[in-house]
């Protein structure tokens, strides 16, 4: 059986990004943390960490970290059930998830908030593009993620959440500059106009240009604005054109207007909830809340 204190040390090093911060969090000496990790590696006969300026897990370390997180959640569930049985208020449990910013702000947080309060759950959210959230589950950093990948990893389940629909929009004056005298959008004018992009991983603009204009790997000037409110503010203030989720557009009443660049032309992004096949009770409750929120969105 693996040593619990050694597993705790490994999780702390990866969570806090180094041996020093982990030692502080565990109230141990640096040497004690290092010894526990070396002993764990010796027991398993393989390296679990890549030492350097940034400490990261090996493939074996990633797999073990996922196991540790499951054990921690199961232990927290047992303690919570015990406290409830004794009439004591259950302790809050933390669940780490990876989600794209649009899903987080538009439907996931509003949809799961009641369940979080009811079941005494805390969210520790990692924000990344929906094409890349999958990596955080693979590495063991989170217990679940919203992803565009339809195929689950070994030991996991991928459940369809539905589709997020995006529209290409901009400020009215900017959209007019991209149109010809007949009102049609000119691809040449559009490519000469800056786009507002959430971050460098965001490929929605390229998908729009590919699907509706047949343009492959197009070149165009870009602003990068990695915050939902600031992103939409940049669009509304005429900095460029960009892709906005329908829910955000419907919630813009009373603010600077955004109009569609190509009315009726959308980009649909299918989403999946990836989670462990054998989830602790707290993670199961979150999974049910996320699925319910997604179902309400598509209803």
C-alpha cells in the first residue's frame, strides 16, 4: 500500500509548483518533502517529477496525481457523511475543473451554483480554450473538464453537453466598412480589418472564415483580449470583429450594439463533459449539475 504522507507530498509539490512552496503548505522542511518524494519514487521504481525551474509531473506522476485526487475526494465524502450523521455542518469540498471562458460565464456557473451551495462544494476553475481543457484532466490537475473532444480517455467518460453557437459580430460602423455597396461582405475588406480574439488558442475566427468564405489559414490583423467583458467591450467600441456566443449577445440589452457580419451564418461548437468513470459522490453531484445546466441551455 502506498504511503499517504508521500502521496500528500507529491500532490502538494504539483499543486504549489515546487518543493519550497509545498514544504510551506505542509509545514515541513524542504528536506522532508524531498525525502518523501524520493521514497515514493523508489517504491514505484520510476520518476514521478521532472525537476527544474518549473516542477512538472512525468506521465507516471500524472496518473498517480489523478489517483491521489480521487482518494482525497473519497476521504472528504466519508468525513462529510460522518459529520452529517452527527448533526454537524459538512465541510466544504473543493473540486478542480477546466472550462472554457464562454461556457463558464454564460451557462455553467449560473447552472451549477444552486447545487454547489446545496452540497457544500467549492469550485477551483482552470480557464482554457475548449480544445485544450482536456490536457488538464489528462495531467490529473482537474477532476473534470468541458472539452470539444468526443472520445474519453482511459478510465473516463465523455458525455455530450450540446452545442455552443457563435456569431461573427462587430460595431455597426465597422461592419459597414467590410461591406460593398450592395451590402455584401467583402472577404478582402474583412481580412484587412483587425479581429478581436480571446487568446492565441482561439480558432473560432478561422473556423468562421473557412466555413463561410472557404478561406484556409487566412492572415489578418488581430487584437488579443483574454477577458470576456473586455473582449466584448473591444468589439462594441469598434476595435475589430469577432465571434460571440449567442447567450452573450442576447444579454447585451442597454449596451453598445453589436451586429452580425454575415447574418444567419454561425459556427457551432459541440461540447462534452469529461470525468472519471468512477467518481466520488461529490464529483457525481457536480456532474449531474453540469448536465442539468447544459440540458436547460438547449431546451
